[in-house]
C-alpha cells in the first residue's frame, strides 16, 4: 500500500505520530536527536522510499524533515500514536496554524467518539421508551 512503510518489522502509516531518532554529526562529535512529528507523506518505492515528518516548533512554525528509509543515520523509529486518515498525503496541514494542524484523529479519539455516539443513542432510546409508556 502506498500510504504505509515497514521499518525493522514495524509498519507505520500516514497520519501516525512518530519519534524518529537520528544521529547528528557536529564537527568531530556525534549525538542522538529525537524528531517527533506527524507522518504526512510517503514517497517512491523500493530502496528510494522516503517519508516526511512534520512538527510544530516554537512560535507556531511548522518544521518538516524528509528521511530516506534506508538512511544509516536513522537509529530508531517508534510509534507515539496511531492516526486514522483517509488520504495518502496530508499536505493540507501546511495551511493550518498552530495546534489546529495537529487535529488528525488518533485511534483513541476515534474510539471515544464512537462510544459517545453510542451513549447518546441509548439515552435517546430510553427517553423515547419513557415517553411512549406515559
């Protein structure tokens, strides 16, 4: 599928929030840096596959990084939260400002909204039964 990729036997999809740990070389020193953001796109196929992660930095500035999947500088990719989206590219989030750009539903939010609608439907049914009895 075009909107998923596999890295070390873990599958990630567009809309997921990821922690990407990369090796940064500064002069003769190296350090590990974690880039946390939303996976907005996956491009190409095979060895040339890459993915784009977007985060909101200070002062509501959007920062995007493109990582090749086969890069030796990527130490690990961990899933922070699973997202539910219907598109393969989430470029529309670039036009949003601040926290509203992070408004992609996660699995937990989807389950909560489904349970809230079920509760609301059951309340309507109980009130209609009471009204019909009276």
